[in-house]
C-alpha cells in the first residue's frame, strides 16, 4: 500500500503543482505532502520534496498536470488564484483524480482526492518558493 502511495506521489504530485503559469513562478520550490488513506492503521509521515520549475514547466496548464501518457485531464478551471481539475487514468496507475490548488504569491495549498485500486486517498500539499533554481 505504501508503494502505491509513493508511486502516485511521484507520478502526480510534482506535475500537478506545476500548472498555472499566471499563478506560479518558475524557481526552486519546496513541497510538503501528507497523505491520508481511510482504514490505514497508521498515519504516513509527511514527504518533503524540493523541485526546480522552469518557465516551460509552469507555462502549459493542461499538459503539466501529469506526465503520464495514460492520463487525460477531463476538466480544468481557473478562477482568480484558484485552480480545480479532474483527471482519469488507465493502465498501471488507473483511477480517477480531482484536485484544487489555491495560490498565495510564492506559496500555495493543494488538495487532491485519488480513487485507485479500490482505495481512496487524500493528499494535501503545502508549497513555497525558495528562490531561483540552483
């Protein structure tokens, strides 16, 4: 189960937060992710990741939600500093995903609900821009 969560985190979270060029600047970002799985006997510890986003990464909203070719974004809406999206994936990471990101300058909070392999997982991401890419 933990392997599934880590695979989903690597496949979807980093790309998910890189959309919306008008609400996110390129640069070096730190992301702290927490995942909750109903019925899981113990809470998974937060995952801390740092990532450098280029201008290209933050430019195309729909393409940068995921890098998985088996996933299709079915709904993407932006209203001010808030972005919502839905996505359906087939293949190894088959499932239905939905999320919301709210930007506040050089920071954002994001939530994502994943329904995959008969499990529901909820993920929260808090991110902040640390500066320019090293």
